[in-house]
């Protein structure tokens, strides 16, 4: 499973084009062309390849120590279950071994068929209905059984582990800042943990933002990149898509729920979790950067990560978010 409190991370071994092509050819038992294009990915190593008959492939090498074999199998099982129900996702390809997960020098890797598409910055009214139907169908499948090896998205579980990892990793070098960070995180977790009592957790995408929903002309939306699949509340797969706070998003929420509840019940109590989940997302992102920093010695996506100035801003942002949660009395419409 994802183990955020572990701090023994290793950098990627060298993955040159020849190595990648040879591994994929052996794994699939099919010849490939010389195309090997590395794609942007801050956590994993991802390459575009093609077979000799010009079928596009995407091979993903997972970051060492980031996911266990069981956690990756949970992801693949979920994708295959969704695909079997004709829900538009991109399932992993079966390798010559009969499995979907290959191994190389303690790395796990997976091959997917190439599926091009584009993401949107905002949805039309019809698209909000479609996204609601897509996620409603996905969550109905996710509710069939739990994932045994995936993180549980909850303040006293995932967030607590992420905070412990950040503090143990040494990325906060100033002791006073480490104490201030620890204090505000403890207050945040204590404040929001009771709000999750009685809220069911099921298999969800977990990182559902616009870049992970792609549109293919003549087809439906596709839900992609299940790396951060978790056990969590359904609202996690909605709030990052909203154009603003709940009070500014009534139309979008109404349309989404109309599509969603065609296939699955939505617990309206969970709208009160949006700001807590936003605070948890802050910490998830910091932990994500810290994992990369520990393994590679840098986090180039955020220049200055780990410096005193960086932590001043992050601690202040967490304090502001905690205050926002405590004072949150915005109208929730007819959702409860």
C-alpha cells in the first residue's frame, strides 16, 4: 500500500530508449519500432512507443518504493472492472506472462494502449451531465468491494501519514518552522476528523481534475490516470472540477447530480467536506513533493521547495485554510 511515513526512497535506475524498447518487446512478445519518446511525469517515468504495425503504446515505470505490488494490482483490478462494464477508461494490457505488471530492477511497469485526447478547462451543461454519469457509473463499480492495499482518504489516516512523512523526511530544516507546521497540521486534523464520521469510503479515482478527464472526438469522456486511486468519499472526485465554492457552483452541482444519480446514490452530507478535503489536498501535494525531494534531491516543479521562505508560505496557507474551515458557513443550497 502507499506508505507515506516511509522515508527510504530510491531514485530511478537509468532507463534509456534501448532498455525501454527491449523490456516492452519482451513483456508483450511483439516487436516495436525505434520510437521511444519520454513524456512529462513528475513521479513516474512514462514513455510513448509503437509496435511495428504502428499501434501506439504507453509504458509507465512506477517510482521505486511508491506503490506496493498489491496497491498496483488494486488499481489494475479496478480499471479492468470498469472496462468490463464498458465505462470509458484505459485498462492495462496483458503481458506475455498473463499479468499486467512487469518488473525490472525492483521497478514495476505497465503497458497501456495509446489513447489520445484533450482535456477541457471547463464543461458545458451537457458535459456536466456526462461527467456526472461517468463518475456515477464508476463509483457504482467502486462500491462493489473495497481495495485491500490502497490508502484510505481520511484525516486520521492518509493525512496523518503524510504529515508524519513530511516531518520525518527532514525537508523542514528550521526547528521552529517544523514545530509550527506540526502544530497547524495537528489542529487541522483534529478539526476535520469528526466530519468524516459515518461517511462511507469506496474505491474512487482520487485525483479527478480536468487533466485526468480527456475528450475524444466522436466518443465520450475518458477517465485516465488512476495512480492515486484511494478508498474515500465520492465528493473527492467532484470538488476539484467545480468552478468555485459551492455557493458559486449550484448549476454545475445540479447538473452533475442529475447525471450521477442516474446510476448511483450521492451522499449530500459530504458537500461539507469540500474545504476539509482542500486542506488535505495541500498536505497531499507537499508530501508528493517531499517524496520526490527525498528520492531525487530536488523537486523541480516547485523552485525553492524546502527553503525557509517556502515553509513560511505553506504554514500561513494552512493556517488560513484551517480558519476558513472553522468559519465556513456558506449556503449549501438544497444539497443537504
